[in-house]
C-alpha cells in the first residue's frame, strides 16, 4: 500500500504520526486556518469590538479610502467600512452554515433512501427533487418576504429548501454506485437493518463526496443570501452583512469602491479558506487511510 | 467497522461489475427470495423508464402549476394596482378589470379555467405587456437558451479537463492552484463577477459590448460571451472539484494500480478512470444545467439581456399570472428532461446502474 | 442591490384625480400656432444618438405601461393636442388653437399639415378616435382615469374637434397632452392594432418627429427620424435607446464612450456622473417629490402626536446636504413645489409663500415630547417599505430608523419591488409609507390633489379639505387657486398632518460633451425632446 501512495502522489509525502493527528506543513493549510480563525474571532467579538458599526452618521458619508480614522472610508450612511465589515462577519457566516448543514442532512436522508430502496421510493423522491429544482427562487423569495417580512432566518429556511434537491441527487448518485458492492450484500445477508446499512456503512463510503459538496454548498449559500439582496427582496436593512454591503455599495462603486470590494474580498477569502481546508483534511485522511 | 469499510471501499469497481453483470445479482432492494430473477432486455427497460418518467413528470407539472398558482396569489402586491398604476381607479374601472381577468371567481375556479385553456393550447396573455404569452416567450427564449448553452459548454469544456489534471497531479502545485482558482470563481456572486468582467473586458479592454443581446449570429455571440463566461465561472468550480474527487477515487483504486503495474499507459488509464468517474460528474453536470436554467436572472440583470430570467422576475413582481405559470412549467419540463437524460446516461455508462435496472 | 436598476418596470405617475390646470389661457382668445422655436436645435447634425435608459420597458404605449421613461420614449413618436410648458402656458401640439365657449366645452382647431409616419395625414376623425381610445379603461388602463371627466369628443368640422366634460375641470386641458393621457394615432391604426398597441409587433404610430423601427422589451428601442414632422426636421437622424438593468454597467458603458445621453440620473448617482470626464449633468429642479405619508386610520398613526413625532425625527437639511450630496436637491417645505405655482407667482415668490407654511422642523427632543404626550410614550414598532428602484428612499429610511430608535420607536425597514410598494400603499394596512412622485404636467394641484382627493393613499378625508379641493378644481383665477392650494398644503402637512414633505429632487440628464439640448426643464422630456438636441462644437 505504501507503494500505491507513492505512485499516486506524484510529489512529496508528508510524514504522519498517527491517523487522526494531521500535521501538515502545507502553507495553504495554515493560511486557511488563519483566515477561518480570524473570521470566527470577528464573528464572535465583532459586535463587542465595534458596537457602533451600524450607527448612521450623515455627517461623514462616502469618505474615501485613507481618510483619517477610516482606513477604508465610509459608506453612504457614514458607517465605517472596516467596522461594519468586522461586525458583519457573524451574520454572513452563520446562516450559510445552517443552510449547508440543513441541506446536507435532508439531502443525505432522502438520497440514501432513494438509492437504497429503489423502485417507487426512488421514483417519488426523484420527482420531488425535480419539483424543488424547478421552483423559481424569485417567486418563493417574494412570497416569503411578503409574509414574514425581511427576515434573516426565513431566508435561511428558504435556501435550505432550494438547496436540498441538489444534495439529494448527489447523494443518490453516489450511493447507487455503492449499493451493488459486495459489502452491502454482505450486510444484507447479515440481516442488518436498512437504517444501519444506510447510515453506518453506505454513508461512510460516500462521505468524501459529501464533504466536498458540503464545503461548496457553504460558499454557495453565502452567495445565495447576497443574491436575495440583489434581487431586491433583501434581508433586513441596516444589519451588518457582507452580502448586503456588497449590494448596497454598488451605488457608490466609483466613489468609494471599498464599500463593495471589501466585503466581496472577504466572502471570497472565507469561502476559499473553508474549501482549501477541506481539501487538506481530505488529503490528510487519505494519507492516513493509505497507511 | 472502519476496517471493513476500508477494505471493501477499495474494491475494484470494474472488476466487480464485469463478474456480476451476467448473473443478474439481486443488488439493492428488499428482494430476499433466491430464484431465477426476471431478466429484461435493455430496450424494454429503457422504454419502461422513459414512459414512467414522462407520466411522473406530467403529474409533477400539475402539482407545480397548483403551487405556482397559490404562491402567485399569496405574493404581496395587488394586481389591480399594478394594472392601473398609481391612480386609484374609479370603482367602475376596477370592477371592469376584475371581470375581465376573472378575479372575482373563487380560486379553484380560476385555476381550473386556466388549466382548461392551457391544455387546449391557449397559454394566455400577459397583463403587463398585452402580448400573448407564446409570443412573449418566443421572443425571449432564444437569448436564454443561447446563454445557458454557451455558459454550460464553457463550464464543462474548461472544468472537466481541469478536474482531471488536478486529480492526476494531486497534492502538487498545479492541483492546489486549480482548486484555489475554481473556488474563487465559485465564491463571488454572479453579479459581482459579471461586473468585474464588464469592467475588464468591456471598459478597460473594450473587447465586448456592455449590454443587450445583439443582432445576428456573430453579434449575438459577441454579446453573450461575457455573460456566459460569468455563468461558467460561477458553476465551473463544482464540476472541477467533483471531477477531481471522483477521479482521485478511481485513480486510487486497485484496478488502476494493477493496470499501471502491468504497463498500461497513463492516458488509457485516465480514460478508463474517467469513464468510471462519470456518474458523479454527470450528476453534477445535470444539476449545473438545471441550476443554470433557473438562475440566469442575475446575469441577465447585470448585462441587460432580454431573456426568460428577467421576464420571470418582472412577471412575478407584477403578479402577471399567465406568464409566471408558463415559465415555471417550461423550466420544470426542461429540468425533468435534463434529469431523465442524465439518468439514461448512467445506464449507458455504468454496469451497476444497468444491473439495478434489471431487477 | 438597492439600486434603481433591478429590472425596474416603471415609476408610476401620480393620479390626477382632481387635477387643475393653469388658468391663463382659459376663456382667452384662440392661440395661434406658435412656432416651436424654443425647442429647435441650433447646432450640427447627429447621425445616431445613443441613449441609455434605466430599467426595463415592456410596452411602448404609456396607457399600457405608464412609467416615466415610457412617457419619455413615446413623446418622440406620438403627440397630444397641447403641451404644458414650464412657464405655465400651453404650447400648441396637434391643436393649433383652442377656445372654451363654456366651462365644460373645449373646441380645438386641428393642425392641417401634420402627417403620421406612415404617410397618412392627420384628420379630426383620428383625434376623436384617439381621445376615445385614451379614455377607455380597457385600452388605456393606466392613464384612462385622467380623462374621467370626459363626456364626449366629437368631430365638429373638417379640422375641428369639440370636447365636452361632465363637470367643469380647470385642468382638463393638461390631460389632453402627452404629459398626461393623450397620444394621438390614426383611426385605422387603432382599429387594426388597438388591442396590442405598443407591443414589439404592433409598435406605435404617431405624428411626432420620430418613428419606431424596432422594439425589444427589456433591451431597447430603435427610432429613426420622420422628416415630415410639422415642427421641422430634427438634427438627430437615428436614436438608439438601450435599457440598462444595472447602473454600474450603464456607467461603464458611458465611460467607454458607448453612451451619448443617460436619462434620469438619480441624486445618489450624480456624484459619480459629475466626476465622469466627457460628460456633464443638467438638472430639472424640483421635478420629483419625496415625502412620508400617514394613514390616520391605522394605529398608532391615528394620533396626531405620533405623526408629529415621526415627522420631526427626520433631519431633512442634513440628509439633503450630506447624504444626497450635491445634485440640487432641496428640502421640501410643502407637497407642492414652487415650480408648480409658476402660473401665479415667480419662483422666488412661490418659494417664499411655501416656506411660510409651518414646518415640522427636525428636533429629537420635540419628537420625544410629542411621543410622551401620546398613548405610546414608550414607543412602538412599525414598518416602512421602500421601492427598490429608489435607493435614496432606502437611505432616508435608514436615517429615519436610526433617529426613531433614539426616541423608542422601532422602525423595520424593508426593500420591496415597486409593485409591492404600490400595493401596500393602497392596502390601508400600513400607517406609514413613502410617497415618491414626479411632476409631469406641472399643474398647481398635481400632487396635492392626488394626496388629498378621492381615493388618496392616506384614505383621508375631511370637510375642510374637500371643500377647498372642490373650489380649486374649478377656480379660474390663478392667484386665488394658488392660495387655495397653499391652504391645502397647510392642512396636509400641518393641521391634519397626513403628509410630511421631505425633499424635492431634480431629474438629471447626463449629456456627453459635444451634445447639447436647446432647453431643459421638467416638461421637456414629455414632448419631442430630441428635436432640441444637436451637436455643439
């Protein structure tokens, strides 16, 4: 097996101590951790560090980058870009976690069930998936915001509903491949319950696929929440939120670009960091398994 | 437990399926009895699938039409105000409008009237533009289909090879770069990416026009290049990463190791591995296409393309029911067709699926 | 994005339920066919003028889609009988002269040398057919109510049309213009295409200086010069109007030279456009009104003290100076802008008169006192929606919310599509709303009549207001009328406080250097404006 890994990895191998302890010297891994760490700190303490981030201050609107006291300038309501970006971390980062996880949980449940049971269960679940895939986001968003007002958490629920068909299909495809394999047959012969087969055995094998998907979904969920603002059915005004800032800042894009560009870069950085971290974990796990 | 999973996870997929295909093994499901399983010819099975799916999709479309009807009714706003603008209509005018659009009837009746007309080919009229829905649709479907087609083609043509390369050079610099770049593309919202592309290619470099759909084929392509690229960048990452993950798994399989040891060329191996990795890749491609069909709105908005996405948004906001209904059903039908094609392609490519089918 | 561009279908016009015209010409002797000299362009030819318009258009005929930009585009193609101007007079359009034998009858002499762009000549029969079409709720749903007082329009001579009203309406003349409700087409065209006028297949047919050659909804309109126009041959040969859904895309297009004229620059955009080299922005002042409206039937806004508290919590001057930086916006001292009273007073005089109306001056301490004297001394929670194509309203909402918080009122601000905003305004479920409207005919009571008359969005009515409205509706003396309207304003913004004026904003147009327009005021773009455009050296 050692030779296999040597062939597979066309480069260097990092020495591993024991499975489960990941020690990478990779730069990307460390960088990702740093970015995520900073984001988490901002999310937890942002409101404490900058309690007045969302206070409207008409006397200092659209100050440019480098103004005294405002490193990245201010936006149209006089709010400091640095302050509101830090304070906005919590709102931006939390919702997408719930969306990605929620969608994955539902998708895994339905996908495994569809693939494992087959026949009519699969048929029904697949048609349900097709139906959800076809629902126009703008209509649902409008109705939700019409009924519940501009609510952050209802937007989260909406996006979970819109995202889970994708996860269901992916899990289903991944599981179907596995389902004909001997270990499944073996499990059946051992008269293991279907739930045990699905959740203890199948799930482990499709997990790498799921994990990649989960991280991508996280990035996508951040985007989707800002897309709702773009479509004009946005989440609550005045709350610090990178997606909201990104969209709001477009009006002054050519006067103080930092108002839009700063949150955009933050979104990209965090999404990248999360995904690259996942890659590193994937690779490390693979190394460990190979040993 | 994990040991069990570990050992069987590496079971060579190709080897297994070769040995199983002739036997009609019972596969997944609850069939417990042992005996001579029914065998179906492939053609019969395919026909059965297509028929069932079509029937199922029709039912689904019906359900969707009811949902859309209810949602449009529930959405905020008032169709009479939308029709008359900011003027309070005189009671006579308001009453006349209600009668004309059948707004006084109970919801169920309104729905059934719509359904009756719809299945007889009368798709209705836009209250907003005063054009027939079919005309409105015909005028705009071309732009969206071209946009989606071009965007999808760009995404696949760029992403699949990149995913393969990343898998083959896993762990190396190239792999990391490809992964990072693809995630960047994925993490920026489409309107931000679009704006960036506009800034660079329509302003700094003046290579492409900033808005509109163009006249004539080459002008069209010129106008669609940037929007399609925006779409492709947004979804390409998914294809890159999933291709990579799936390929990695295949390339790490025993059969690949054995084949390599026997001296089979890397290129051949890549093809075989890709074929086996095709299932998740195809799934993703299908999902990406479905996503694009419904999600062109952000790009159409940024580039002012007169397509179905913008039309849907405007009609939803206006509560222009006939248009919303038609577009929603069109999108649903297209997505159902795409999913069917993807599932059929699974059969072509994968013995496990064929096997499952023949149960 | 809280930008004006997200697929903005229209900015609706205020209804003129009781609209009153400037009375200068009523009962006066017939007008002669004055040359449209103040519109004629004096510079060089322009082969193609590329125009950038915000948002999306679905239909060319304003009776089907009455957005401001729809008016502006159709004004190049179709004309009304007369045209209101910024100095309070009416200019002849398709009527060369008119008289008013009694308070409910108008007699128009129709222009003899006008031709439609399909070559057919304009006749009185065409005018009658067009008036009927414009007044029909079925065909012109969005603008027909302006002509609600129309009793009949008949051909009374080879080139004469007699229009009778159900009751005297001093402003009715302004309705028969392309600023309000009338766009003349040929009878045969209306018969052939009446049911889908303004669509890409039927387009529109008019007597104006341009004809539409192509229309792609949400993308653009292509127009070309009609040299048979009675007003002369315009210097601009072709016009291409492109709709931009995204304001940054529009800005980039202008920066890269693809745009000659950008329509409707909002106050929040002006700083960017002003700093764009190669362009200059000109403003029509006081062309747009923004204010709060209250519905006194909805708690807690049924209490005057509460309404006062909210009205006094908005820092109008600071907002105009600091948030709407630059751009000629002004604090609104009333609903009616000075420019609307020009038939009675000079601009300075009107400004002084309106400023003497008691104001709701910004003062958080006063607001707090008012609230303390109401039934809600500890505050309450309420909502405020703003339409997503008016970003400046979103900014105002944010500022208001921030101030109200300090006196204990929680204001939940929501961005909504314009249709939702409209629907909410008339739904009588919300006590607080934005009013945002453009001056179109420049009529003295264009806005006040809408905000206080029958069916107004505040669902408000009282005897004093109604009697004033009835009087000014038929008041032929402009000064008396102006006084009545000022009284109405005092009631609306003070005594009864159903409206809190915030600011008047200009409508800006960005012209590329080298292109000029002979004159520009709020009325220009509702008439054949391109006839005034030419290349300057």
